[in-house]
C-alpha cells in the first residue's frame, strides 16, 4: 500500500436537485458529492479547487480516503466521477464507505516499466501493445495497492503477459482470475509490426544490439 494519505474535507449538503447542484458548482465553486455504504447515504459538497488538486494524483483513484465532515472522519474510496462531456469538469463524485476488516473491489492502474529497454523492443524491433491499463482487485482496505507494476525488461517478441503473470502483494487477488482459468486475459503483448522483419526497427533499420554486445 502507498504511503500517500488523502483527506477529503466536505460539508453537509441539504439542498437537493439539479438546480441546487448547478448553483453549488457555479456560484460557490463546489462539487456535489455523496457518501454511501454501510449506513445512510449523506449528501456532501467539496471545494472544487481541492478536488481538482487531489484528482491530479493517480493514487487518489485507488486509495483509502479519509472523508472529514464536521469533525467526523470515515474511511471511503472514490467509486465514481461524473464529468462534463466536453470540458471534463467534475460534476459529481461518489464515495463508498469501507470497513477495514471487509474486502473491497477496486480498479487499480497498471504501471508498465522499462519499456524502452525491453528485449523485444530493443533487440527484436517489436512494438508493445497494451490490452489493459487497469485491473480490478479484491483485498482488505489495508492491503490495497496504489498500482501494480508490470516490468517489461525481459519480455521478448511474440510474448504475451497475462493476468496470471502479474506480481501481487500478499492479500491481493485479481477478480477476473477468481472466475476461472478462461478469464486469464492478456495484459500486454509484443509483436513485429506488419511488413517489418524481426530484428529491424520501425524504419526498416536493424535494431541496435544490447549495450555491451558486439554487432555482427
């Protein structure tokens, strides 16, 4: 789990309806939100500038948050965001309460590392294709990772990384794999682009040998 911590300061919201939400956004520069799960849902308002800053951090989307409302704090995760279709401005946020002793389902981003030094790219002239950029996991809130690393260093041409190849921390399971072996989906692959011979880069030139090696 990441060392990042996020506190979402919120106020109780009594006015309901689309008109009230529009006034909240336009006149007060706030974002309407809701906190639900385990007990009665509560309507909230958040400062738009604080929300924008939090959303710039990728970990905010897959992290246990502290929702602070009038001196009371609750653990929650960001479950959904509604954005304006053209401007991308956040229109509404949904937070779901979590209990630290109960498993939760959360989509976690994949971080692909060492792509430039990947054997299949550097030596084989292959191209990396990503079939997934995030994966849904189930775990206790305290075990939730901010991301899952996918090291591409030793991946060769015509290789496929599947869900079962991902390295997970203790207590974390991939939801799809719990449904059976036929759900072991591809995460990324390396293939030679059409019309390009193996060992050539995308411009048709021979790929450079590994550092420290000798060219033939």
